[in-house]
C-alpha cells in the first residue's frame, strides 16, 4: 500500500530541498515528486517582446489597419 506525505518546503541555494517527518521510517524507499508553485525562470527569446511595447502593434493586420487609417487622413 502506498502512503503519501505532503509538505510545503523552501528550496535552498543550490536547489536543495529538505523533508523532515517522524512518519518516514529510516531505510524506507520513497519516490519524490516536486511541483513548483511558480515556474522556474527560463531564458526566453527576445522575439516574445515584439508587439508588447507601448505604441506597438500586436499583429501585422493591426499595423496595416493603422497605416490605412493614417493614409485616409492625408490631403493631397
């Protein structure tokens, strides 16, 4: 029969996690699954920033619409 033990822990420098419980018998074999509450920081591509700055366009269609509207305001 499987027994589950759930604890909230803080990851220490170097990625070290300690679990303390009187319910864990010495010499017992255990599987450990780690579920982070927040995802780890991953290096992300700079392309994720395209279109996110103030005044930028999220899509090419939005840029085309803006340019078309501006052209309509021009006087020849």
